[in-house]
C-alpha cells in the first residue's frame, strides 16, 4: 500500500546482514545501521555472489512477457 502511494520505506537499526538482505528482497528503499560499513560489505558480497540470479529477477520484473 505504501509503495502504491509512492512513499519510500526506510527501516531503522538493522545490524544483521541476513535481515538486511531480507528487507532488500521485500523492497525497502533503505535502512539505517550502527554497523553500516560491515553491513554494506556483506550485502555487496552477497550481491556479487548472486549477480546472475539478481539480473534474471530484474529482467522478469522489467519484462514480464519473458516469463
């Protein structure tokens, strides 16, 4: 509902990389952390390791006819 109204969603105090990745998968626009450098590193490592999966997902979102 919030996204439909074009509101941004930010979450406060996420200090666990797994939770950060989960929130990203849910579509949050950003989050705050006491350990932002560490979280950023872990999320970037995950993104690099899963780049092929992420690009396939992005293609499906942008081009639904490719399903």
